[in-house]
C-alpha cells in the first residue's frame, strides 16, 4: 500500500516551472547579493502583481525569518505585537520576533474560527495603559491568513481590523505563509487583501506552495523598506547567489502560477473535507483553504497510520490534514476510502 502525504505542504516537492526557472538562471555569472537581472526583474514583477509602484521585496530563506524581520522593522523594542492566540508567530517560532525585535512582546488575542475579532482588539486597546512606560505599548497588529487552523480572513475583515489598528497608531502585518491559498479562496486581487486593506508588510510564503528554497518579505512602506534593507542583511538573509531565490519567486508570481498552485491545493482540501464530513468526522473549523483539523477517536489515529495515511497527530484525539499542489483527486478519494475502512 502506497503512502499518501497529508502531513504538510512543506513535504511536497517543487513545481516544475520553478525548477525550470532555477535551471535557466544557472548559466554564466551574475553579480552577487542581488545585483543581478533576476533580482531586478523580481522587483518589477512584485510591483506589477501587487499593483504598487513603491513596493519592495526581500527574499529570505524561511517564513520565520520573513515574519520576525518584518515585525522587527514595524515594532519598537518596547512595543507589543498583537496577534491571535493561536498565531504561528506566537506559538511556533521560538520567540524569533522578540529576539530580532529587541525584546518586543507578543500578545495573543481571542477570536472565533482562530481569527482576531474586532471586539478582542478593542478590548486590548481599552485595557492598555497608553503612555505608561511600565507597560509595553501595542505597536503592530499581525494577522495570519490562512490561519494556522485553515480559516481565512475576508478582505472586509482585514480592512476593518486594519482601520481599527491604525486608529491607535499601530502598523499592520500579514503572515502570508499560505497567502496564495487565501487569495485563491477569496477570488480577490493580491492588492485588495494587502495594501488596499491597510496592510503595511506581508510575509510572502512560497516554499509551501511549490518553491524550492525561498520565501519573501513584501513591504508597501518605503520607510519600513529602508530598514529592511539593512535588517535582512544583518540577520544573514541576503544570499550571495540571490539570483536563484529571485528566479524562483519571479517564476512563482508569473502568469498566476502561485494562485493556480494554491487553488489546486484548496480544491483537494474541499474534496477531502466534504468526504470527512460525510463520514461524520468532526472538523474543528470549516477549511477556507488547504488545511483542516479533525477530532477523532484515539484508536482511529493508529489505524490511519497503519493504513499509510501520513498526517500530524495534534493531540490524543486531534489530527491535522494538509493538502498541497501535488495532492490529486485520486489521492483524496483513496484517503477517504482508508478512513472509512478504519472506521
């Protein structure tokens, strides 16, 4: 029995178009540290895709670096980053933001479906001792979409939260580790979900969605971009052979490849979630993109592992499934048959 990969989209391979772009860049010599034609073309591509002339893009090697460096440029050391209590930057990045941000505090907020609510954000503002140097000052609102539980903020929700944050002088960051999945699910433009909604900086994920070895920071604020120019280098994320990262990202964003790959992963999850629901498996939240958590009997977990279904157990009775651009309809149907047999 062959194994079916549903542990993470990080486990997927590289999109053929991106491998071809890396191979095409592997000719001759090029100036190091971003002084090459591929990096210049990437800057133009990002400006075109996000419909923003003053945008800047900074390739980095990981999503953790993208988040922590973005937030370090947005938040002073005495500041506070507000995010959902389940956010990746709070739960799964080993304090990277606090380290690179000079000690910035992370504060988790509540909200249904794993999204920050307007009420929770307002409550955080109401409970803050503004102007008191004994208290960290809220400085950045960070949203994650899709969230770490697969739910998605609508454009209207991002816009409303960003407006409230800006009313108290906060900057807005979007953790877009799976941004392509969110945009494909919403059917909106990249600009509508980002700077037009009030977002200052995004962490642009690519590795989870077909890239080989790169994610990126995209900044819509020239003052923040000027900081990131030095912060990214200081953190060791300006690769000498940057052309190979830039070539990946340029191919990723060309002809909507990133959105097509994200849509493929989303479609596989829609099929999987519908099948699990039909089998009366309890889902913790309706998936808006390519990830779902399910509550099952503990004995079922081992039976599924024995049936060569790869997933992450997230607790004694909770499992996580993640589809990728490589997950096929046949894969999904095969998983559902194995789940039914295990039940």
